[in-house]
C-alpha cells in the first residue's frame, strides 16, 4: 500500500475522546521498547510520525493515526515496563480494556514481539486477552535483522509455541531496518481495512 497521508489526530484516554467517523481501526500492541514506533514509521515511510524513545513506557495514551483518510492505526500503551507505578499500570489496564472490549470499529490487533527473545508472560497475557475478546490478531516478530538467517524458523516456532497461537493466526517476521516483511504485512492488513 502507498501511504500518501498519515497524521496523529488524537491521544485519547477514554471512550468519549475516540474519533467517531467509523473508519476501520488496527490496534498496535506490544511491550515497551519492542519497536512499535519503528514498525509504524517503517510501514508508512515516515521517519518519526510515531515517536521512538530510548525511555520505555512513553506511550501512555491511545494514539490514533489516520492513514490515507481511510483507516486508523491505534498505538496502545506498551506493557510490562517495571518503572511505571502500580497505580499507573492499573489506569492503563482500564483504558486498554475499555478500548478493546467496547470498540466496534476495531478490526485487528497487531501484537508485536521481539523475535530474538522468547515472548514474555505479558505477551502471552496480551494474546490471551485479545482472544478472549475475539479480536483478530496478527503477530509481528520484529528485529529480524538482529538474528542469523538460518535461525529464523527456530525463533518463529518459539514465538508460536510460547504464545500457544491459534493455527488460524498469522505471524510475520519483520525488520524496520531492512523492510523485510513490510509488503507481507500490508497484504495482510488489506483484508481488514476495506
């Protein structure tokens, strides 16, 4: 897909702030520092529409990005970052649950994991949470360029097994450095943004 227009329209913390023009939405979830912002920026060919940060836990709101005036990417707060207070984490949890359980324009959630490491308990909980709400899931295994090519299949198998993925769910290896996986991701997303 060619992205001609991409902009952030609102950072929301509750349902009353969500956009109401009924465009399809694709949520992007993953633990802090997994490369969500780099993934968004690579997909839309922008350097820094989504802010990358060396400080994990920076996204504390639901950030709605319009893409080509046709659909939204919704960047949700990263999870699993210890330096955030328990109270803050509970607030995020409520905000995320409200969004995932109530949003009927949500078509798909992209769950981003780091291919170099075994998915964490938080990754598993997020995957299970999405399955509980019957939200379609696409797993993206980022940082593909950081592992030897001959280890790719082993690492992907580990992601699938650790998350106990439903056989109907796809996992796509991806690199924000080399663009590997980018076309495949857009092809997959195309089914959800019509």
